[in-house]
C-alpha cells in the first residue's frame, strides 16, 4: 500500500506544517487563521494521517495533540462555512420526500458536458482532479458503521459490500478507477494529481472526512451519502457514453457502467433503509441528515462551476 507524498504548499500554514511534519517536531506554533487553498490543503493532509498515512512521516503523529488542535480549528471553520450555506427544507420528511427534493435541485452538470461536448483534455483533467475522491471512494463512510443501530448498520454494510467489490479485490470500485486511469495514460498513484486539485474538490473531500470522523455528524454523513447515491446513476451513464464518444479505454468506461445499475439500487437503499433506520432510532438527527444532503449537492455545484471556469466554458453552452 502506497502512502501519500506531501504536495506543494499553498500558503504560510502548509509551508510550516509540511516542514514540521518532515522534521517530526513541535507543532505548537502553527497558526490556523488562514483560508482558501492553504487551509483546505492543510486539512486534507491532516485527515490523510487517518487513512493511508504520509510518506516518511511517523504514524504516531496521527494522534499528536497539537496536530489535532490544528485539525479541529480547520474543521470548525469548514463546518461553519457549510452550515452558513444550509437552508433546511420546510415541512418535509427526509425518508418520504428526499428523493423528490433531490430531483428538483438542478445544478450545473459536468457529466452532461462530458456526454455531449467535452474535449479529451478536459476529461483527462476532470479524471485527475476527481482521483483524490475516486481512489478513496467509500472509505470515509466506513467510519460511520460502528456508530449506527442494527437496521442502519446492516443496510450500510450491504451498500459498502458493493462498493468494496463484493469481496473481490479486482471489483473494488476504487481499484476499477485506478485501472481506468492507468489505461487512459494517467498516473494512477493515490497522490499523483494533488497539486492540480482546486479548492472546491479539496473541500468536497474534507467534508466527507469531517462527517465520517466525527460521531456527532453521523446524520450528516448518511444524508450526504443518500444525496450522492441519488445523483450518481444518470451521471454515471452520461460519463460512460461521453467516454465512449471520445474513445477512452474500456477499463475506464467499465468503472462508470458499474455505477449505473448499482447506484440506482443504492439510492433507494441509502434513503429508504439506511437513513430510515437511523431516523427511526434517532429522529432528532433529521436536521443533520438534511444538512448532509444539502451540503453534498451544494459542494458538487460549486465544484462544477469551478471546473467550467477553469476550462473557460460558459455554463449555458455546457
């Protein structure tokens, strides 16, 4: 298993943090009053200590109290931003109304652009940027499993079993994406494209880790999962068709076709069984479930806007 190499710093905090990590030294002087790319990259790296680790960085630093202090402040700032954007739907039941509500949210669609108009270079750029998520896939959700009651836990494990290839390492979803990247001429290493990843993609991934690592946010984690699964099947179909249009290799197309049918089932499982099981046992978490679902869609919209701007595309044409 390859660990992550530290990326290029994006500001004062990451400059000091990465130097201190390499030295294994004192982290007490690290300032957290930073924003934008610098804060997002620092938080992504600190979260990575809880996943596959960092190359040449002592694993014991995962629980260093000073690093946890820095991480907690960066997480608090991120959560404050997310909550400031959230508008709870009035008078709706998540279990009964979420799928219709999600269908009504009409943000910009990168998958539609890939399907119809994207160039090969744009798709390669999108794949590289998305790789920091797709090479983790469901790992952040795995943190939530031991925090659930029987019904929600069993249903979540059913979904995760699919995500992890049904016990077959060659069908593991993030491994399928790795094979697709390699066949497409992209470096499939876990950290290969981190320096090219924009703020919006870092915040998407940081939010998944934030929700997964904190028990108090288990409702938000499952709401996010439900919205993600409910908006994955059709975009996966569009991605697969767009990749075929551009003659991308079968290995990459297969990654997306794998999600077309699976995620059509998963959206029902996530809302009707996983979230329903959670809310039957802990109804007071419904607001957090809505928060997670809203945040998933909001961050994806922000990411799509950022990618269209990066490519110089007017979104009406996309």
